[in-house]
């Protein structure tokens, strides 16, 4: 069963939970006018899925995100990394275009800061 957490818009990614694969997918651009408001709209649901062991991976296929979203992503990853025993069970797949070194480096920075298990996938 697939559940839409957030619909994709021109400025925000789709966020979809795939129950069968225990994965949450983030896809699209992330440039909301109010990043904090946007992230607050789905973080509780995401944390609940992780805490209840219903989501064991997060898959990010982002084209672009703005600086305020970068801060919110970092805060989100830090919060997730503080969940008891999560570092051993949650996988983060960070996709990037082979010509977009900045997107790859951003994922590497998130990984270094949070010590979460990132897998980098070149498109």
C-alpha cells in the first residue's frame, strides 16, 4: 500500500510512504515559501513511521532545494539520528545527478554531521 504524505507542488516535493518496502520517498524540488511550516507539516508523521519501525529507509531524489530547506533537512536528519537505535536500522538513499556535485556533497555533509547510514546513488 502506498500512502501520500504530501502531494508534489511546483515548490515542494512529493513525500510518499510505501508500506510494502518500508520506505519514504522524497521527490522533486524543495523551495517552499515557508520551509519551517512545510517541514512541520510532515515531520510528526515521518517520525511516527520511523519510531514504530514502519519505515526503514528514506529515499531522496531531489532536483533542487533552497538554503532554508537545507537547514530544515539538516534539523530533520539530526532529529532522526537521535531516535534510539535508529542508526543501525535506518538507511538513507541520496540520489544525485552525475553532474550535480553540490547535491552529492550536501548528502555527504548530512551523513558526516548525523552519522546516519547514507547510500549515494548516481543518476
